[in-house]
């Protein structure tokens, strides 16, 4: 591999078998110049130009962003790949590094963007959130910057999206937001606001996630027998109508259509919440 261009001390553009590539590795460009041969033992990652737009963005990012920020992002990605036993597609190297760079600039100016889905992300994506917490430690140790948990949540969602794009099952930010809005609807009807860090809220979010879950073919994983649906609609008539009201509030925002089976299960959550509140009052 001959060096065509040095992007920074840890990234170079090379010619390899007639193909242009970006090669990364700690100190790979140290004391090197154009047309020098890359030390193969220093190569850690190779990016091939299969998407010209992403490839150009990647080159520009390596050329312009601080090397220490790129190194931290790559450290986080490598840790996530190891923890999840997966190889991410290359877009995560652009998305996460860009996000971290902008986030660190905002934090240096005292600006914090609240992550309104923080608790839902923590509950729905526990592995990714733990990786986000590890990223927080890496950023503190390597850059001497303390990021808030809001940023931990954003990093967790980048990791979750990369994991799904690499073939894992799951849904993204829209699903977390949909679950949050349904949960808020249940709270509104029950006349209560649950502590977002409480076991009760965690249970509600997990139940709603199970209600929405589908298999690879799009079939509901927890679809009820039609006879059970019919009986439940009669027994929990008021709660069912309330569930329909919640569905009406969120369907247009998310382009999601609820099945009768899902509405019955949401109605049962409404009924359970109401029963729990009555028990607490007595």
C-alpha cells in the first residue's frame, strides 16, 4: 500500500491494487510522506470507496476534526463492536464522530441539549446504554470532559442504530418516542405522573414495547386470540375507548396503525394503572 495523501497522524489515503482506500492506525503516518509504503502492522481499519459520498465525507472528517476526538470515537466503536460481537457498517464512523464533535463544541460553550427520550432509551436499549456509559468514561479519561447522561443516551442510540443496520433486530428512535407518547397517554388518563426512574415506569415501558413488538415478517409477537379480544373489549369497555383515544393521538404523528389486539393490551395497562392507584388510596 502506497500513501497517496496523509489525512492526519492516524489516517492516510492509499493506493492498493489499483484501488483507493483510507487506512487507519495509531501513528500510521508518523515520519511518512507521499508514496511511502504503509507499515502493515500499524493498520487497524480499512475503508473502501464503495459509496463515494460517504467516502468523501470520511476523508474530510479525518482531515479537519481533532485527532483526539476521532480516536475517542473509534475507541467507542471498537468497544461496542466487541461487546455486541458485531462489525458495524462504516456509516457509524461518520455519524458518531460528527455527533461527538458537535456535542463537545456545544458543551464547551455550556450548552446542553436535553434528551427527552433518555429514560426510554435506558429501559429499551440497556446494552447500548451501558456502552454509552463506557463512552462517557472514555471521554472523561481521554479528553478530560464530563458529558451529561443526555449525551450518553444519544451515543446509545447511535450504537443501537448501527447494530440494527448491521443485522440485529430492533427499532429506532421513533419507536422509543412512540412508546413514550403512549405511556404519557396512559398517565394522562390515570391522572398520574410516574417517576421516569421508577420501577413502575420501567415496567410500563417494557409492557408497551412487548405490545408493539413484531417478528421479522411484521406479525405481532403478542397477538391475542380474537375471542379474547371480543371479551376484553366488553369487560374493559371504558379502558378500551381510552386506549383508542391514545392511539388516535399518536397514529398521525408516527404513521402507525394499532391492531385491536394492541388496543386491548393497552386498555389492560390503563385498567391496571387505575386499580393500582385505587389500592394506594385505600
